[in-house]
C-alpha cells in the first residue's frame, strides 16, 4: 500500500537536507499551531476516534501517561507501516516495554507510514490509525512528534473517497493548500499534548527534474 515498512531510527527532525526542510517550515508550523490554539476544539475529556465528525474532537489519553516525557529532541525513531503496535498481544506489550525503558522522541506522519488517509473526502475524517500511534507514543513515555505529510488524494488531483498509495508523495495542488493547512490545524487541535511538528517530509513532491535539485523556491512559495 505504499506506506513504507520498518521502524526507522535516526535524528529528529533529520540531518542534512532534512534539516533545511524543517528550517523552511518553521514559520508554517507556527501558523498551524496558532490556528490550532485559536480554533474551536472538542472537550478535554473527549476520546472520539476516527469517523466522520470526529475531526475537531480532542483525542485525549484514555489514561494519564506514566512519567514525564522529555521535551528535548535529538536521537529518536520514526514509526512506519509495521511498528511496535503490530503483532500479537505479547509482542506488542514487549515492544512497548522496551520503548518505555528509554523514552525517545517518536515521529509519526499524518498519512502513510502506518496511518490511513486522515481526510479521504472533504470534511470526512478517519483518524483511527493515527490515534493508535499517538496512544502508543503516549503509553511508552515518548515525546510525540507529528509530521504534516502527506496530502489526501482529492487535494492533489485525485478522486475524493479514494486513496492511491502510489501517489503518496505527491504535493498538494496550489488550489488546495488552504485545505491542507486546515487539515494540519485539525490534527494539531486533536492532539493538544503534541508540541513538535515537522512541516512536510524530505521535500516530498518538490523535486525539480529540470534543475536536478530540490525545488526549495516552490516549497517556500507554496507553504508561506
């Protein structure tokens, strides 16, 4: 399904050109968080999951996380399609225990890498798998990091209600940039304990074939 297998260890938010992506996205991340704080949200005790109408709800922890997650970022891990929340009950408990031994920053994308399409049609939300990943990070005492990537199909020329995972890394169309920003703000409101966001991921959708380099001009222009 094109959601990228394996659990990847490394630096967060990244090294080399990945760090450039984060620097360029700082302003947009701040705007998203501002929209999230100013916009309406669900009640603090709401635990609505997935499904239409749950987009603006707050997905609060079912139980208070144990310990105090570190706020420092550095060496951490990125969850992908198959991660610590897959397998039998014994395996999942063992993986969670190992993650809890040394809390780390844990990164999860809003679409792909183990998370389903969060908004398959305009205004129709499905946060079930993303909720599960955030719950895993909370339960294991990690510092949650959410990557605002990637965009639903209808934002990049596809048909609403469908998901073509082969086009996961296509950037949203200019006409739907506001829609993607609104989705990002909805995600930020849904997980109020998340304080770290990565805007886009590795310049996905912004490679310039003609110049054989990253289209950083297009990235900053479209996300400014």
